[in-house]
């Protein structure tokens, strides 16, 4: 039978099939962070068992950490307690732990690829829904709940039925200022937040083939926002070049062996997907969201749709606009904003900082805007300094914070105040996601940069024109 | 973590006819700092339930004593967003044993099943019937029969069957969890691991 990329990786990891039940899936690598793991470790303790394969398990602190003064003790006692618990658990189970201040510390989905933990054709899980990020390497990667974290710690397996398969193909040339973030926001706006529920998505077509690894990660990252279990892209030369030489990646003959497996990781020509969708790159504009789920996005020059044009509940739609204090039919361009957040596992990598810097270079941060620029890891932070991006940012009146999830989920002090508008490069605009009452507009680093210097929702293409005048 | 067995549940229900209820609403991130599974029910739907000064919001359904019971009925696409199992814990800890919707997000559904909360997916039409029945009389009782895989509106002659995979059903009926199963086949796992390079 012809197989999809997803089939190939999934089937090669099935330890056994349960009759009329799920598959027992072997997990190559398990990433652990402080928020979703403590109760799982407690479960191991109650069962009196140890982590089965600590060498396949990696722990970092990211969700609940401050992004300033990381060298000082964590102020919030509950957060400090949770961080301590992870440190103690990691030590007692011999798991590598990259805590606050460690050179490899950063957002779990940024440091996995950076250190070569994320490999093509592998299975990767983490107690975090954006684990789908790692699918950019042709891995099956998805988020799990805490019971499953305990399960993987105890047995290195999870029990799940195989998802249905969907292929999303985007072909053609991307328009000016259209980034991977816009591509994925566009797809979600077409599918809605539940359009891919029950599916595992493969992204195909020249748009993804021509994307950098960072861009592919941005796309796969947001697969969960269309409801998908995960998303993946077939590995190619760009993937191999990225992985090669990274600390935990195979070396020498191991590398050659791995490569012969990885090169097979493509969907067979006649393989059949349960669902196929096709989009045209030319139809995609820089995107922005106006509502309270990531499916509520439009091209930046389009206005807020009328309730009548929306499928599904008008009541839910109006509730969402009310939360945002927006009206049907209104323009988004020109809306005054208060905060800009550049960061998260969606857009907190070096490429995102380069894009942001490109726009703010030679301009100044708008006075009324508070900007939080949060690198995804210490390695990203280092690259920002080395490439001279820090100088550009400083010159334009911005400051860089220390790595972590930060305002993406606002578990630490980085909370957008109630009623304030934030243009954010993260992945969720749910009510209160960035702080109680916070109003989030999701966008690319270019749109975020344009908003940061003008203080308003601005089409980045306009700033480019100004430049050339 | 072992949980109570689930067989037949007869109860009134709490209606929440809102679509796309995400896990950030079910339990906001700032309440995820605990290192034990305790007390999450107090913060279930925190920001919809309480004002910033912690006084209850009058119009929110959990603050309306007319509605109670062990069943939560939500609109389409319930539980989207974050994988936090804390959302399922909060639902359980508040006292719900069953969530009904016409569509569930994957991870939330899984998390519920793993902790002994039964997610029951019904058709859009049946969901409407349930909401109408509660609206007409908040004391309407529902019966969720797991062995038979049916949900009924008691006294209204309305029944629909629902799907659940046999393995998960057995687990719920017996109060087992996946880890018990997996620990039992540890030898298989270990030999698989040997053939699977890092
Ligand atoms: S940056 Fe946001 S989405 Fe990514 S792991 Fe952290 S909290 Fe989750």
C-alpha cells in the first residue's frame, strides 16, 4: 500500500495495536517543562517507579519564568516552587535539566531543534500543545496532557488511535511582506479552529519547500490552532543541513545510517489522504486577527467581517467582537495599539528578530507603545547580539528581554493589562490569554514591527514604500 | 491516576451554549502554578465566573443556583487550545463527570478520558434538544448510559447513541488507566526500544 509521510513515521513506531482500541506508540523523545510535569512525577512516586528512559527525556523551564533579572531568585513563591519541583524531579530521575540561566535554556520548542533533539522521522511529545512545531523536521510531534506525560515518563509510550490524514498544499509565489506566519494564519482563517480536528496535517507544495526551517516551524507550530493533532513537512536538504552537527544529532556512521532512513521520508506518489486542501500563494496578504480565536483573521487591508458573513454562531461572534471592543465592518488599519509582543515558540527565533529589525531599522518605537521583545532561547539571544540586531533595536528605542514564554501565556509578570490592545507574534488570542481582559491581535513579526513604530495597525508594505520614496 | 468507575450517570445539567470554549477560559494560565492536583474546581471558568475583585458575576451560569448537576453541556468545539490537563481537572474537581458537546477538541477529549470524565459527542440537533429541555425546565434530568452508549433526556422520550472506543470504554467502566496497561507490556516496549536508536 502507498503510504503518506505520516503513515511511514507512525507505523514504524507502533509497539502493538490494541484490538478495537488505540495504538501503543513508542516515543523517541520527550520534552518536559515545569507546568505540566509536577503531577506526572507525583504519579510516578505514588506508583513507586522511575523514569524508564531518562536519556530520551529533556527538561527546561520556560512557561513560568521571569524575562527580566533571571539571575535573581524568582519572586513569585508559587512559580519558584514549581521551578524547584522540576529541578528536583529532573535530578532524582537523571534527566538533563536546562533551568533558568543555563546556556541551553529557552522555550521548549525552540531549544529542541536548536540542540538536535528534534530529528526527522522521530516521535516527539511534550505536555504542551505547540509540540507540533517539531513536525517541521518531518517528525510526528504533538502535545499531550499530564496523564500522558506520566505515561511517557513511566513507559516511553502513549496510547492513541492513529489520526486521519490531511494534506494542505500551497503553491505559487508569496506576495511581498507575506511571511510563514501569514501563510498559516490564512490557512486557519479558511479552516476555522476546528477544521482539522481529528487529522494530522502534511504541508506540501513549493511554498513550504522554499521556506527556511524557522518558517516551517512557525507553520507547523500553529497546526494545533486549526484543531489538528499536529502538522509535518517532508524533510529535505534544508532539514538535513539544519540538523547536521547539532549536539544531540547523530554523528559519523550514525549520521549516514539516519540519512538513509530520512531520505525515504516522503509521501508516496499515489498515497491517498483522507482530506486534501489546496491554496494559492497569490491570495495571501499579510494577516492579522481581530477576534478571540486564531481562526478570526483577515488580510490586513480587509475589514472586520459582518456577523452575517460568518459560518456558525452569530452570538459567539458578537461576544468575541464585544470583548475586543470592535464593530462589524470596521477597518483594522489605523487602529491604535498599546503593546507589541515579539516572541514565543511561533515567532521567537532568529529569523523573526531579523524581520522585525528590518522594519524598525532607522525608525523609532512609538512613544505610547510598550514593546516586549523576548527571544525564544539564549542561543537566539546570542545570535541577536552577534548579528548586530541588538544595536538596531536599541537605536530604535527597544529593549531585549530574557528568554521564556512570557506574554504568550502570561503566567509570569508579562501580562497585557485589561482592555489594552497588543499586536503579538504568538499563537493565541483567546480571551485573557495574554492577561485578564487583554486584547490580542495575532500577526507576523513584520506587522508587529510596523505597529511598534507607528503605534497603530499598519501594513508593513506601506513602510517599505516610505523607505523607497 | 486511578479514578472512579463510570457506568450510568443520572443528573441535571448546566448549560453553556457558547462555541469554541477554549481551555484558557476553562482554567486561565495563571492558575497553573500548583504542583499537586488540588483545588482546580475553584478556578473553573475563573474569568467568566468572577469579577476582578473576586465577586461573582451575576449572569454567569455557574453562579446561577437554578442550574446544577454533574453534567456540563457546551457549544460546538469545546476544549480547544492548550493541552493543559488542568482544564479537565478543573471540570472534574468542580463536580462534573460528563461533558456534552456536538464537537470536542482532540487533546481535551483525551485528557477527559484519561481522568474519568466522559466526553459525550452528540449531533447538533440533539444538542439543541438538550439546551431547549434545560431552558424549559432546569430540573430536567439526563441519563448517560456508558454500557449502552446512550444519552437520554428523561421524561422527554429523546435518546441518542454516542461513540467511544471499546478500549477506553472498558477503562472507564473499570476505573483503569493506560499506565496500568502499558506497565503490563513493559517487556515488549523494552525490546522495541532496543531496536530504535536515539
Ligand atoms: S511560547 Fe507559548 S505556545 Fe509556546 S510553549 Fe510557551 S506558552 Fe506554549
